[in-house]
C-alpha cells in the first residue's frame, strides 16, 4: 500500500497540472502568442475574400508582433488592421480579476467549499492553455461553477443557474470546452480535509488551548477559500503544503509545532543501543503504526527514518511551506476589496477589458454559435463515417446476431426520464 | 482519525514540482507554427487548432478505432487499438448525447471518468486509458478491452461452465482486492453485481461501471439511499439510511459470493418490500438487539414474524461448497449491522484465502468464449448503473439519485 504522498503523485493534479513557476510562465507566454497568431489568421481570413492570395494571409499569420506591444499591423493590400493584442501580463491581470468574480459568484450561489475550489481550479486550468482573447472569461465563470458542481457530485440544472444569475447564457455551450480544457480530469484535491486532520492532530497533543486552535482553524479556512484560489498555489504545491501555508498565516506557531512533531527524528549519534531518549517517544509509536499500515517490510534503518521524518527533511518542508505562504500572502482574503473596488476597476481593469473586446477571437468568442457549428460539422463527418462503415456493420451483424433493437430500450429510457422529473436532480444549490 | 492525512507519515515530504513534460508540457510542436509554404493547404485540410484542440487531437490519434462492437442508446462501443502497439486492444466507448438529461454531460459519465482516473493502477479495476472528444462534442472513453464477458455469464451458463471452490476463491480474491482499493481511496462503488465484473483475456476479473460511484461523504453530509441494484442492496439502504460507508459495497460482495456458489441470485426480490422480506427470512430480521439504532432509520419496516439471525449451520447447508472458512467469511459480509460487517481489508486478512484449496491461477480459470465479446460490449454500452433490460433482470437500480445531497 502506497503512502499518501506516493498516491498523490499518481493523480492528474500532480502529473498533468503541476508546474514550476518558469514552466507556468512559459505556457502562458505560449498560449498568448498562439492566440495572437490564430486570431490574426482568423480575422484576416474572415475579412479577406476567398480569392485573396495565400501569401497575403500567411505573411501575417507567421509574424505575430514580437515586440509584444501589439502595434496595429497595417496591411499594405488594404486588409483590415489588426487589433492591439493583450500582453501576457494583461491576460494575467484579467484572469485574476475574473477569478475574483468567480469567487463572488460562488458566494452568491452559496456552494460548498469543494465546489467553489474545484470550479476555480477548473477555470484557471482552462485559461492556462486557452487565452481569454479566444474564449470569453465572463461566461466561463458560470461554466466553471456548473462543471465544478458536477465534478463534486452535485448536479444542478442549467435553468437553476440561469435564474440565480438572471442570465440567459447558454451554459452548456461552454461545458464541453471547459471539460476538454481540463483534459477531462475531474478530480481536484483540496486542502480542506488536511486542515481538519491538522486540527485533530493538534488537539491530540493535549497541551494547546482550544480557543487558539479554533481561531487558527477559522482563519486558515478563510484563507483556503480565497488565497490559494486567487494565486497559482494549486499549480505549484500539494494540498497539504497549501494547508500548512494557510495555517502558518493563521498561526505560525501551531503550523511549526505540527511540522516539528512530524519531522522529529534525530538519528542516534552512537549505535543502536543508545539511550531511549535519542528517539522521542511520541513519534516512535505513531511511526510504528504508519509503517504497518504502509505495508513496509522489516524495520526501517535510522537512515531511512531520517530520510522520511528527519530534521533535514523538516527544514526543506519548512522552506517549501514558507514559499507557499509567501504566495498566499499576496492574496489574503482581505484583498477582496481590492478586486471589488470601483476605482481599481476603473483605473486598471476597464482599460484592459476594453482592449480585450477589440482583440477577441472572431470565431470562438461566441460559445453558442461555436457549439452549433461543431455539432453540425461533427454530424456531417459522423454520417460519412457511418456510411463508410455500413458494409462492415453488416458483417458484424452477421457475426453477432443482428443489430440490437435500438427502439425498445429508447422507449423505456424515456419512461425512466419521466419518472426522474419527480426528483429533478436533487435539492437546489 | 483514520482519515487524517497526518496519520500516514510522509515517505517523501518534499514534492518537487516535477510535472510530466510529455503529458502536460503544453508545447505539442506538431501542427503548431506551420511554415508559410503549404499553410493554405494545411489549413483547409485541418483548420488551425488551439493548444487545447491540438492536445485533444494528439490523444485521439493515439488510438485507431475499429469495428463497432455494440450500439446502445447510451453509448456505442468500438473495438480499437493503440497506434504504437496494435496488440494493445481497447474498447472505445462513445457516449451519446442523452435526450432525457438536459443538463449537459451526464452524471454517470462524469463519475465514471472521475473515479476511473482516481482509481487507476489497480489490476482489478478496469483501466481508463484516455478520454477524448470527437468533432461533434461527444465523449469517447478509451477503456481496457475485456473480451471474456462477465461473471454473470459464467454463473448463469450452468450447462457449459463448470467451476469449483478454488475458482470461486480466485474470483472472490480479485473482487475483494478491487473493493479494498476503492475503499482505501475513499470511493464507494455502489453498484457491485456480477455483470459489472468483467473478465480480461488472461482471466483477471475487473470491476467496471463507476457510473454510481462517489467519494466517502464528510461527516454529516447526506447521501442518497437509492443506489445499488436491488438484489445486492444492503438493508441499511433499503431502510433509507443517508449516512453509510463501504459496508454497503461489502454486502454486495457477499451476495456475489453467495451467487457464485449457488449459481443463482441469492436474494432476488421483486420489490423493495420483498427484498427486505427475503433478507429477514434468509439472514435474519434486523432488530435493536442485533443492530442497535436500526429502528430509527426512516424506512424501517420488517415483517412482524421475527426471524433470528442465521447461524453458521444454516449457511453451511447451502453454501458449504466453499468450506467452513468460506462460509465464515460469507456470513461476516452479510452481518446486518453495517458497523459490525466485515471490511474489505479484514476480508483480505481472512483465513479462508490461505485454507485449501488454493485459488486457481487466473490463466486456468474457467472461461466462456462464445458470445463473450458481445456480452462485454453489451456491458460497456449499457447505461452506467443500470441494466439494459430491466424486466428480464427484474432488478433495476433506481435512477432517482439525489444529486444534491443536502448540506
């Protein structure tokens, strides 16, 4: 049986969605430059008549403005001027703004912590490989909340969302996109349970004032609901590291105590017959249990112990948590007022938003239209595929005893669907 | 405390941010900046793709779709194989847009993807290799290809398939390990039954169909009682319990065990009332004595004539083929009180596995070949968590899932 750490390394969160800061920056850069390129192509191809020479088209497509300041690119043949594109840092600013909007929407819905956090992570993951110039961030907020609810086992109705937000937005038009942009990785691990566990552990020490524990939990929880979601913490740190960082911001002493108690092992300086005092008591007991659960064979050597729960590791862990803490501290819950401030909006957000409206993707920005086109395209292709496979299909029928009666189960299914209406997928959010 | 992440001491506390460059680097070079020459042609053949679309295309191109194995209202199943290695066969389950679910990607598809991703890496859980979307925005689940049908087929084919205690032990071992893995990862399957236990080419049994699965609920969060196909549904769910544990799956495991032995469903109730009556008659009437608190469950009703809990003798008469130890294990899976029912882990530590006869090696297990492929496809294209022909099975699982779980 693998340890929780080993299991975490099997998750898509680690395998597909953990990056170093430089990797993350490179991806965002890439997404931004690709979007410029694609949007340029699309603007030109939709504006130019079908007979426009190919060379005209390609010359621009392959020369995205390298200076990054998006100066209009006047076309010598009289084609439309290209818009001023968003720079990566402008995209980042807007993503932060829309993330804060998402959190506000989550507050408005009153969703559980996991839904809130999963939706935010989905949103930020989506805009890692997609530019906000390509897909509309405002609409993706509701889509992320909708899909986030589903991923956490709550299945809201679309109409419910539309009513709650008083919108006619076709939420489903973006659902598939968002799921695809998340590579269908619906599981997101969060720090909330880790915090509960840490509190249990702290209480088990027996010498910490209950009020202090409660205060720390409350504050840490509040931080978890905001700071890691507003920053890139989920891309860089594990849920438990995020939890420790939040706890450290809430009560540094308690976080350090937990870490000290966990990584307590000091290898005996002499031989194995050293005094029992060399191995702190509280740890040796729980270590034994953990080892049994871990299915490890035989006893661990001191070196092995030191590599897992030694003080050397402790210092590294503390370093990681400190770095995460720094990241979280840039977006403490109180910073919400920054993002909702009218003056900030006017001075910082609105200008970039205006810019965005001018450089958005002509083909993709309208999600409903995009979905309609994709469906049609797909169906046409599907039809031709089916026709081509028809002869094969007949062969299959001969082997497997004919087609299954598709009509009969269909009818039954409708009946089931009808019954389902009594219980329209659970309580309102 | 068992759930505390702090209990299991970290083996490697440092998490170096080390993503897999191949899967996530986000820089698939193929198809991205194309040379000026030939762009026009390329663009017509394949419209320019975004990073996300390119990644999806790459995923899709890893597999070659072959003939259709089956067509259902919920999904079509195709045979396929890996591009890199044609011997790696896969089943591509293309989920259709569902008419009766108006709210986008259906819950069962979401659950299946989520939990198969979460549980991957265990020999007795069906592998989800990949998910990609086809042009018309349909989901395609690339699953491990399991050509030898399911346990239900073997159980039912009394005329052609013979098997004994050693075979049952092998199958039960694989099932129990699968369920242990689910529970150890805090996942409830909630639809264990013989036709969700598919058989791989090498005889390995794989738990499939995670369309009703969910994670363990946090304390105080209510879950729906309306899960698990009726014949395999434990008494706590029949009584409407909204807080429950892995014990619900264990009860189903016990009934699969019983069914393997007697080669017929052990408790085939035609309605919930009848199901409860059968449980009372065969296993014993749940009372405050054998299950403290049971009478508080919302839908607790039992026949007035109280049957005492069955002793080992009663089980020996019917299930003696697996020996005294086997019967002991069976009885422990069918303990009425879910808190006292054996856990998956305890099952694995039971002495039966070590007693004679030894479990049959998987390659030597009885197999059925005729019609197995068809059946396997039928299992996959079935709507998750639901038998296609309810009337024949007489045991549909309720679809009225409480998706909202009160908070």
